[in-house]
């Protein structure tokens, strides 16, 4: 997988994912479960550095690597 998520984007995704997962844990019932599952999406994409939706739409927020 190639990186298509830049540093700032990754930080925001991980932070949002953590907040949603924690909120989902402390919220009872179906809303909590849904929030926790939805939070795994930005958390996972932020940690991996690749977003399938970005790939689909041709978006890349990574800075080019200079060699």
C-alpha cells in the first residue's frame, strides 16, 4: 500500500478515531456500538497511512518524497 494520507491528515484521523472509539465505549446501547465501529475507520486509515476512498477519487495529501 502506498501512502496517500499526509502527516496532518493522519494526526486528525487518529485523534478523531480515538475520540469516537472512547465515546462509543462510554455510551451504552446501539449508539455506542455504532460510534465505536465508525471510530475504527478513521483510526485504522490514519494508522495505516492509506485511505481507500482517497485512492478511489485520486486524492493524495502526502508530500512527494525527494531522493
